C-alpha cells in the first residue's frame, strides 16, 4: 500500500471516529434545544392564562357596576357581548359555572399564546358578576394560578372541598370584593377552570 493510500485510510478512520463522537453530542444538543423550547412555551402559556384570570376576569369582576373594558390587560383580545348560547358546545357547562341563562350576554377573551390541540379562553358575564377562565390539557397553567393565589396575601382561603378551593380577594379599599374558585386537583387531560365571582356588596 502506498504512503498516500495509507494517509487517506488514516484520514478516513479519523473522520469515522469523529463522526461517532459528534453524533451523540448533536443528539444531546437537539434534545436540550427541544426541552428549552417546551419550557419557554409552557412559560408563555402560563403567563397567557394568568392574563385571562387576573387581567380579564378579576379586572372585570372587581369593578363595581358595569365593567369598563378599557381596564382589561393589553395582551387580551375581547369580543362581544353576545348571548351565552352562541358559545357552542361550551354554553351548557358555562351556564352552570356562571349561573346564567342561555340568553345572558357574555364577553369572550383570548390571548395570542395558543398551543396546537389545546386552548385557553375566558368568558365573563357582561354585567361583571362572574367570569370563568378555561384551559384544555394544561394542568400546569392552572396549578400555577393556584400557587400564585396561595402566595398572595390579598387572598384568604374561605373553604376547601374535595373538588375546589375557594378564596376571597380584597379590593382596593380592603373589602372582600371577589371570590376565586380553583380545582383542588388538576387533570392531565380535559378542561380545568378558574372561576371568579363578584361578592355581594
């Protein structure tokens, strides 16, 4: 074998060895990038749901009288009012949660953060008396809302049951103006909701 052939063969072995070394590293880098992308998406979805609960629901419900939409968080898109019956398959469960008739007028709110096959949306009665934020197949975003309420001294635990925890929130002047109800456990699949209701004054 000529010296040139030997040199070429050595280079080939070196390239082979380098490829075997680099391939696992490239795979690890891709997995890390995928994990980071998923983490960022989860954070965006959690922030989005927080906007629906606090920037939309709590904002409308905590106002006395007819709510002013200009106080809603800038990251939230609101449409309506329209009859609750026009909420499609959700209208029945929403009527139960909002304690409203099918002809009650509601606002719907969404944010730009969405995930394929999953959704977040909130519905509020136009009079501001109640609001429900829904998240499908996103137990972590609902659990983060629960953790945020628990850690906020503005809210006090009023009652706890097998299915829900109920908290009372204080208004600007210190009165107990709203009630927030969250699930006690979170579903891996299906729809979870956070309910916000105006307390009688």
